[in-house]
C-alpha cells in the first residue's frame, strides 16, 4: 500500500539507533542512507528542522512474522531502555488473531510489532498506521479522493475512525481525545506518471493545498512525484518510479 512513510525526528542519531534495533530485531535489512536520512524499504526517518517540524503522535506498526517474534521484539526494545506502551498480547478488539506489542520512540510516537493473519502478505515492513485527525469527516473525504490514485479505498467506518486498505496494508484515521498526528509524510505508489499528474490536478482543483507539482525529484532517476497537504497539514504524495 505505501511506497514509503517518512517521519521527521528531533535527533537523527538517537532515532536511528531506536529504529535500527526495532527493524533489525524483526529481521529487516540494514537501512540505506545518504547521511541525512535512513530508509528501511517503505519506512524512513529524516532530521527535523525549522521548516520541517518533528513528527508527533503517529502510530506505526511493523510486521512480525510470529507471536514469538513480536514478544521478543518487545523484550529487546524495553530491555534496551525504550519506553513500554503496551505489553505483548492478543488484541481481539482489532481481529480475532491480532497479537501486538508497543513501545514509544524517542519523540513519543507509538511503535508496534504486530502479527495477524494478513502480516505474511506482501513485502512491506509497515503493516498499518493510525493517524489522529481534527475532523474525521473532512479527513475521510480527502483520503477517499486520494484512494483511486494511490491504490487504496475506504473499507470500514466507526464513530471514532475510518479504515482505508490497499491490497495488503492499511491505515486508520482516528478522532479521539488524544493529540493530533502532526508532520507525517505518506507516499503512495502509482503505475505511471499520468496518474501522478491527475492526482495533483484533481486534489488541487478540489481546493486542497499544493505542496509540490508533478515532476522528477532528485532521489533517483525516474522518481516522479507530486504532493498535496491533507486537512491537518500532513504531506501526501503519489509517486511513480518510472525507470531504475
């Protein structure tokens, strides 16, 4: 579902150590880096700055290959001194076979390892996100518009949340009494440049804020993306990697 999810961190070295341990313990490969960011397949971190504030109040869940892997992950993370945010165990309120464990990253974001019936599908490291929003209806309308371009759709509605799902992964918009998610970057994959163009044209024409017109970016040759802001100011991208 996600091409990539990027969070900005207050201290790159500290967060790098946290996520290196978190993702290596789950069996994921070493990150790629240019010294300014660290990327593990579909998840990356970068240094916050005056014009790029720290990501706050995000929940990100990574794939665990078994319940034992989830429990071992939590033991490794809390054993290294990272703050507990929920012991390993079943969470049947999410699904009958859902098993998760939670810690807090150095900036207070909730990070989970999870195993359930769908975690073995696909090769993404990110299983799901929870994004807390100011207005559930407004944010849901925005992501319903993005969905046809980004390959996901609305699959569930509850008074407190909306769930969107791609082929194997998902995210949930949540409205509750906890602080809003701030300054997260979500990128969704597109099959060709024309989809990127139409995503940007359609969302901007509907009244959403442009955050970067369609075009090639410097990340690698053939990286073609466009950006708009969601109703809470999070940066949403649709991107096509049109050549190696």
